[in-house]
C-alpha cells in the first residue's frame, strides 16, 4: 500500500520534472535530472517510462501537425516551381536593363565631361577677354608713344610716358610685357635727352653764322660808349638810365634775328626729363666758348695773342667726338649681338671660306684640311665685331687727321680711342649680353669661344693701326691694345654665369624629386627625375668639349658638388620628419647613378676618381646606414684612417633621429618582439653616443 502511494506520488513529480526540462534552458537541466536520482531507487525507470510516453505523445502531435500542413507545403513548392521560370526571365530583363543603363550612363558621363571642358574654356575665354580689355589701353598708349617718337614729337612722348607710369602701368604691372615696357622707358628718355642735346648743339652751331653780325654790333656799342663825353657821364641818373635803356634796347633787335625755336623746345623737354639744369649749364658753357671765339678771332691771334684755349677747345671737341662714336658703336655692337644665333658658322664652299677669311684673320691648319661642308668655331658676330672695330678706327682717324698733328700723336690717339672702345664699350656690351636671362648655357659657351678668337685678333688690329699711321710698334711710347684684359674679364663673367645657370638647372630637376620617405622597400631602379638630370648633364658636357679644358672640368666638378650638396640637404631637410630604411635604399640607388655618371668621365681630363670624390660624403653616410656599422664608426671616429671619416656626427644624428621616429611608428604592434626591442635599444644607444660627440665638438669649438 505504501508502495502504491509512493508510486502515485512519484507520477506528478515526474510530470513536474518533464515540464521543467521542456520549459527551462539547457544549462539548468543538470540539477533537474539530479533530483530524479535523489528519490526512490526505481524512480529512474519510472521516469524513463514517463519520458517515453511523453515523447510518443509529442511525436503524435508532430505527425498530426505535419499531416495538417503537408498539402500546403506541396502547394507552396508547386507555386515556387511555377514562379522560377518567371524569376529567371525577370533576372535576364533586369540584367539587360542594367547594361543599357550603364551604356547610356557612359555617354552621359562623356557628354558631362565635354560640358565641363566647355565651361572651363568659356571661363578661360572670359578671363582672357577681361585681361585683354585691361591690357589694350596700355598697348594703345605704348603704340601712341612709339608713333610720337617716330614723328619726333618728343614733348608729347614725355607726357605719354608720364601717363603710362602713373595711370596705366600700375593696372597691369604683373605681366611680363609691362615689365619690358617699364625697362624700356629709361632708354627712350635717354634717347630723347640725346636728341635734345643734339638739337641744342645744332642750334649753337647754326648761330655761328651770325657771329659776324654779333661782333659788328659789339664793336659799335663799344665805340659808342667810348665817345661819351665826361659831361654825359655826369648827367643825372634818370637821363643816364634812359640812355642805357636805349643802348640795351638795340641788342634784342639783333638777337631776334636768331631763331630760338630749338632752344624753347629743348627747354620744355628738359623740364619734363628733370635735366633742365644740365642743359642750361651746357648752353651757357657753349655760349661762353662762342663768345671767346667772337671776341678773339684767329686774325687777332696772329698778332701774338695766346692760342692755348683754341687748342684746348679742339682737343675737347675731339674727346666729345670720340664719346659720340663710342655711343654709336655701342648700339652697333648691341645690334650685332641681338642678331647673332650663337652657333658655329657653317661653310659649304671654298668661296664662302675665303670671304670670311678676308674679313676676319682666322687660321686653323686642322680645319683647312677638312672637306666641305665644315664649321668655323666662332659665330657670325665675331667677324662683324672685327669689321666694326676697324670702321671705328677709320672714323676716329678721319677726325684726327684734321687736327694737323704728327703721325705719332695720331697713332697714339687711335690706339687710345680703340682701347676705350674695347675696354669700355665692347666690354660693357659683352657683360650686359652675358647677364641677360634668355642667354642659355649653349650661348654662354659660344660667347667664351668668341671672346677667345676676338682676343687673338687684337694683334691684327695693332698691325692695322700701324699700317695706316706708318708708326712702328717697336716705338718706345706706342700704346698697346688691351684686348687681353677686356676679353679675359668677359670670359670670367661668362664662366661664372655658366656655373650659376648650371646649378640653377640642377635645382629645377631636384625640385621635381618625389620620394616616398616611408616606403618599406625600394623600387629597384633609380628615380626618374635623377635620370633626366643625368641625361641633361651629359648633353650639356658634350657642348663643353669646345671650351678650354679647365673651364669644362670646373663646370663639371661644380655641378657634381652642387648636386651632392642638394641631395644631402634633401635628407637633412627640417620639414622631413621620418625616413624609412626602404627610402634610404631608394636614395642609395640614385646616388649610385650619380657615381656611375662621375666615373664615366663626362668631361675628359680628370685624374683617377677625382670627380667621384664630389659624392664621397653621401657615399660614406649611406654606407654607414646601409651596413649599420655604428660600432666601427664610433670606435674609429676622429682617426685619419677611419672608414667613415667624412661623416659628420651631427649629420648622422639628424638622419638617425628621423629613422628612429619611423621605427617607433612602425613598431607599435611589434614592440613585444625581441629583435625589434633590441634594434630600438641599439638606435637609442647610438643616438646618445652621437649626441655626446656633437656636444664634445661644440664645447671644443
């Protein structure tokens, strides 16, 4: 009875346990099942029976539910199969529609880009039109200025210049043509000044024909004053003043016969130029000289009066004439230099060769052996300059002969005038030509060659002067031509300009450098900008083969040193904060190309590895970082036999700190690796030792 009661009590307990198993989470089943075993010994068996019954009951419910929903499932599958075909068709249609949309979109994109380009062009055209409308008044005024200059309306031209400077030029000062106009205005003013001075001189010369009448009037007035009686001199001041007025009133009547048109015009122009005082002083000085000539004519000098003033005047006129010739030939030289193409003269036939040789004394046995066509080393300006120097000598001789001086004095005058032409006029034109910004390296090389040939031609100019004056060069007091110093200075200036322009060109290439300073691996080839720079240097140094050896070698060494310095400055740039080892390796590839270029002997004449020494500082610095040979560097520092003697501790410290920052950035996630920690510690140790070396150097200094 007790067993049956226990069995009845166990059944609700089993149902409760089953309900807990079905309703609770899987993680909580363990305690529930443990309660089954904690009850009566046969509770497990009864629980299993109850569990089987429950399972069968659930199976029946599942089967019943499946039977209930089976037909719906079958119908759904049937519907899906029917829809499948339509879905595939829809997919094909959607794909085709998408493709057509893409094709149409491409056309729209192309048309849109065309519209954008058209809008940009339209905007640029509008901008250009606005700028042209701003520039046109300036150009019209400058054209008006040119017309006034051509028409010799100098006063109006000065007014136009003033308007250009004060009103028009400030509006377009940023354009290059405006700068050229501004630079040309002082030259135009100087031309006006010269023309005004010339007109004044012509006026002073023209009034000399009235000197007889002026002298006659002066003699009459002097005679009239001599005949005044003592009683007239004692008359009252009023009456005496009246007589004086009458006497002086006659003078303007005589003077009115002389036209003052040019003087008044020149005065207006000079007031505009600000040179009124200069012209006034010159006018007074010339009038005083003319007065001396009127009061002391040559007929009076024949009676023993001194004639030194006359000869002084003649020599002064000679000097002024020479100055006029020098100014004229300065313009001739400028025109010759502007028309020159700065390339060797091509000769296609023997007739052309003979024509040039007849104009310019050139001798080259090796060139004469060559067959036609061939080229003379100088450019067209050299024979033209030589011819014009001879023309200057003829013009100077023509005036000197009229002074009736001895042949020795005339020879001395010609040589001094020619020296002035060479040392002042031609030298100034050459220096101005060399400093012009549009003169390139090729033109500078040709200018150096030209000056060498002009220098050699100076001895022929001395022979030319000797032949026309019949004065031997062995005479003790014979003046020599200073062509050597003249053309030597021009050559030095051209050489310096070559070095400067070559370094500027190197800087332009270096500015194109675009290193990725954080790259992990090098590209495996040198940078494009450096290869372009090396090809440029090769082509330039081929042109330098016509230069004297030392000039070409100096230019080559200067270029390599400047390139090395520029590359080193690129590494040490303060704006560059981090450098990876891959970037150093890429930089090393570029330096290797520089060393190969230096070893290829671009300019002959270097001994051994002299040219490669220009890159020795970079090479030792890169080797130190590539090999990571800090122990050797620190141990041998300061010793003459050190492997890294050219590496400055400050330079090494700067570069190492940039690499240290890169290592810290790259090792954020690898800081627990032993190798990385050791490398970081090594870098920090080396940095400390380098800082101590730098501090020691500063204290020693």
